């Protein structure tokens, strides 16, 4: 079962769309008049004897998103320069705190890893792409103002989404066929180790090396057949072969948490973070456009 359980938000909690820097590799852009001298034409591939050269590749990359990528790089450079002027720096601890915040928007570490995989990213890729986001947050943080009334209003207006649904702590082994699932069930019945079998045979690459653990999953958050089976299990029980949208799963439940409604005090920190991000998103749009208008920017792609 791959990418079945998703964050309630469904998307990354970026501070602003302006800060979603391109995830493709950065291209070394040069003024067109100097390109030949700085980028000698060399073969990069052959198709049935026909050569594709670096000049063709460069042109295609520019046409396929070059301006957008360059604009992201310009934005990133402006943020870096403004951070230096303000004496603001980003530490590894700052990045790790932001990663923790992003993880918190997913139901489990497994869901977070699945999201990374779906974006074609590693954790290191994410950390690198978040540096400018964190720097901009630190630059704009002094402008954020939050009152107790703001927190109460947010709590009242978002109470339904703040409620915590019933959860189970589950692990699984995902395979393609019922025959494979039945063979694994027989192995488990004869004393086989669930974690070892998950690592050896599960098709879910995001969880197999962590004993098949999905962490805590919320009721109704994923594949219907999987949820029905998982929430019917008692703590310590293992399911039979469960047919899901991606094949067959064997599910093990190790804990249950009942649904509950948190108090405003319990959610105060989370609410403060959410309001902070809302304000930063609004501030960042205006701030970045203002800084761009005040900067001397020579964009050779637009001159081409």
C-alpha cells in the first residue's frame, strides 16, 4: 500500500508559494551572447546514431522552465542579501525545527517519507530547498503580531479540523498477490518476525526498513479496505490478507487512541504557528516584490 494515508492538509505547509523554489537542478544561466564561449557544444546523447548536443539541451531547458527557475534563484539571492543586511542567519537547528513542523502536518513519519518520495526528493533535498524559506521567516518574524483574540477566533472557526479522530498505531507488509500474503501469514503463524519479513518482502519502500511501521494513522484517512481492517483489530492483533487498492496487506496494530476534542490551551502553540504562517505568507508577497523593485536586476533571459 503506497501513499495511501495522506496529510489532512494534502500539501506542503510552505510559508508562501513564492518560496517553493524549483526542485529541478539549478541551471548555470549565461547571457546568450557569451554562451558559446562559456558552454562549449558537446554531445550529451545519441539516438539511433543522431546526436543531441549540449546546446540543444540548454535551449530545451530554458524553454521548459528556465525563466521560472531563474526567477526563483533571483528571489533566493535577494533573500540572502537582505538576511546579511539584517544580520540574520539560518542554523542547522532552524532547518531541523522547520522539518519537524512539516513532518507534523503528516499523520506519521511513513506518510512524510511517502510524500518525499512522491516529490522525487530526499530529506537532504528538502533541507536545502527550505533554507530561503526559513531565512525569510526570520527576517519577517518581528512584523508578526498575534493577540489572544486572534487565537480564540482561530480556535472557534477551525474547531472541526482541530478535533483529533480515532487513531491506531499500525505496521504493515504490502505484497502484490494473495498467495504471497497467505505465505507470509503462515510464516508469521510459525513464529516469523513481522519486522524482518516486512524488511525482506514488503513492497512499500517507505516503511519496509522501519518494520513496516506507519506510525499513528487516523480513521478515514486512507484506503477504505485498509482502514476497515486496521480499526477492527485489537491492540496486538494481526490481520489476515487484506485486499487494498495496491495489492494485499497484512496489518499489525500495536495501539489505539480514541477520538477527542482538544482544548484551546492544548492547541495554543499549534494555532500560534498557523497564524504566524498566515501572516508571514501575506507579508512575504509584498516584501519580496518591494525588494525586487528596489534591486538592480539584470535578467539576460528576458533580454534574449
